[in-house]
């Protein structure tokens, strides 16, 4: 194994550390699940939904996630959450629903 760059984990390591200050991606996704539960509400299908703007503007989330957008993308790739589009931008996408698909990774 070799280090990808400073602040990153080993390439190929199951517990890969992203460029978010060395935080474990799986750990960040677990934290995101808890924050979506805290800030969201159940929709008609029983899924927990929160607006992107609510997540982005929340003080706790701002302090918890160095790279919220990266954590959202990682969670979407893991099929933990879903939202319309590939990229969410503050202001433009504040009303986009972030839907929790799984309660755990």
C-alpha cells in the first residue's frame, strides 16, 4: 500500500480516509445519517427527508462536516441517501430534498 497524499489514508485500504481532514468516510456518512434524522421529517412513504438548505445552514452540520458536499456525494454513492442532480449548490439547490434511504451503511 502507498499513501496517496498527505492527510489521506492508504490506497486500497478498506477504511479509506478522504481529503476531509483525515476523517473516515464511513464515519462521516454515519454522522450524516444522524443529522438527517435530527433535522428531517418523514414523507408520505415514511422516508426521512430534509432540504439541502436546512443541512447546509445548520450550525451543528457546519461544525461537524468539513466538506458537507463530499459527504453527501459519498453517501449517495453508497446508496444511503438520494437527491436530484449530481451537484448541490447553496442558494440554487436549497429546496432540493435529501432523502434517507438507509439508517446505516
